[in-house]
C-alpha cells in the first residue's frame, strides 16, 4: 500500500508543479483573464490538495520514514519527513489556496492575476524547497 501511495504522490508532484508554473506564467504574461486561466488556477490548487490528502495518509498510516522515536530530530531523514516536509507543504498549500481565493474576488484582470503572482510564487518556492529531490541524497527521494 505504501509503495502505491508513494508512487502516486511522487508522480502527481509533476502535475502539480506544471500546473503551478502554468498558472504563474499566465499571471505574468496574460493581459486578459479568461475561463482557461481560472481553471488552471483551480486545477493547480486541487492537485495540491490531492497531494496533501495522499501525503497525510502516508504520514499517519503507511510511511516508514515518519517515526517519532527517541532522537528523531537528530536524524535528518526522520526530521525531514516527520516535520520539515509536511510543515512546508501545508504552508505552501494554504498560501496557494489564499491566492486562489483572492484571485476570485478581483474585478479586473490585474486584480485577478496579482494574488496568483504573489501567493502561487511563494507557494511554489516553498514546495520546491520541501521536495525530497534526488540530489538531496540523505533523504532518499527520486525523480518519480
């Protein structure tokens, strides 16, 4: 079960990153706010929420990388998955959700794109910092 969830969580990461990047590029380059922009913003947020649900199941039920044993904060792997990863991801998802909500309230294209520029970019930076990339060897992450 954990293997299936890990593969789903890792694969869906790319969908979430692409949608976030697309929403951000649209916010910086588009002059008009169309239905496609609203949908991309929405799908980016929904994908992140789906990622959160999968991650929470892993965190509380299946993951071997989350263990609250003596000295877990001194172990880089256990500390990353037990605290850093989940905390940064939850903050990022909250920020993206705030951005999406504020974007819906805008009256002009500029007012709709401004929250996406701010909140989605900050969320993306936090997400990129919290992903267990393969070059962070002690974390055991992979590209997929």
